[in-house]
């Protein structure tokens, strides 16, 4: 693997600010970002990437390539929780295994955005309709996780409303804003992009950088939770993303995705949700231990993907597409 890819990725300002956030916690600095600010920045990033994706989608149109990509995205969102559940069942109970499996079946929008920034830095193009793949992969894993809980537990006193589950899966704030922005981008097209470009484009990298600073703070605080997970889950949180990305790359090669799209697709397959799925699992599977599925996704998989994983997956693409 070309070490210059990792160095190039690490020397991007957003990644360096992520390290700065981690360092602040390790040296016990009092650096702190007020709670409403990261939420606002998270919503901004979802809005900006969704709107841009909608504009690009209307440019490209609904082609066979787009349909195959979106079908592949939904397939992976349903498939990953199934086999990861049975791996996790080797060491964990059904509730924890299902919650973690759902977490790794879903996606991290910030990892996707970081990968798109990495591609832009390298001058590698990608299509905006990949945002639609992002939106489609957010929710199915939650449904699959809950189906697994229903199939493998026999607790007669356990009740949950499928209506609430579906609402949480498809109408939570991140999914709703992302999909809504995508549709508005489709409806307004290039005209809408020209109106909002100073806001959606000019501020984007600054907001991403500040958001990753906060993510560094949060990830460092979660490191202590890893003591509860044991070596099995730490290894799982590193090896499963690589395995998932490998499957994603093979699918991308099979349907002949362009290299930029293939990287984003592999990143979606490799990432793990630390916002939408944990919120849904807390509500619907309270028996699962949040410190397991949140700390593995946020303190291990997220840093691994944005520092090492993204360049590693691009290296795999360079080999397969050679």
C-alpha cells in the first residue's frame, strides 16, 4: 500500500483537527464545544451533502448505473447485519449482538463526507447520486436488527411498537433532513444550487473541520468504555469494516462503478452508525448495553476509517481497477 495516501489523508485539516480533539482530552485540556453547536453542524453537513446530491442526481438522471448502485446499497444494508449478528453471537447475548449488528449494517454520514472530501483533495470525481445510496442505507439495518431480536428471543413480556420502530428508522432527524434535502436538490436543480452555493459550498470544509474537532473530543472520551468491550469487540470493530469494504469493492467492480463512486460505496459498507441506530436501539432494545455498540462504532471504527480505512480502500480500488 502506498503510504503517501495515508499521509495525504492525515495531513488534511479536518483529520488534523480530529487529532487535536483527541489530544485535548488526553492532555486534560478544558477545551469543550457547547452541546447545540455539534448538532447544528451535523444538520448542516447532512443538508449540504443531501442538497448537492439531489442537484447531481437530476443532472445524471436515473440510469441503469444509478439503479444498480442503489440496489447494491440496500442489499448491503440488509446483508451486513445478518452475518455480523452470528459472528457476535459467539461471544454476546442476542440483544447486544443484534444492536451491534444493526450499528454496523447502517452507515456514518460523517465518514462518507470525509471520504468525499478526500476524493476532492485528490482530484478524483464521483457522482452526486451516491448521496441517495447513503440515504437508503441508513434505516434497513435497524429493521433487520429488530427482526433478529424477535426471532432469537422468547421473552413473552417484551413488547415494542413496530409503528414507533418504523418512525424512528425512517423519520429520525438525520434521515429526514438528508432525504428532504436530496428531493429539494432534485426539484430546484442547477438554479437552486447557484442560489445556495455560497452557503452549501463555501462553508462546507470549515464546518466539517470544526465538526471533526468535536468528534475527536467525543471519541477520546469513549476510549475508556473500550475496557468493557474486551479484545474480541475491538478486533471486530477493525476487521469487520475491512471485510465489509472488501465485499463492497467486489460488488462495485462487478457493476463497474467509477473509482470515486466505488470508494464512497466501500466506505458506506465499512462504516458504522453512532447516531441514528444507537438512538433507535435505546428505544426498542433497552436490554442491549449502549457502551458496547456506541464505543465500538465511535471510538474504534470511526477513527480507523477516517485515518487508515479510506486510503486503504482506495488502494484496493487501484489494484482492482488497474
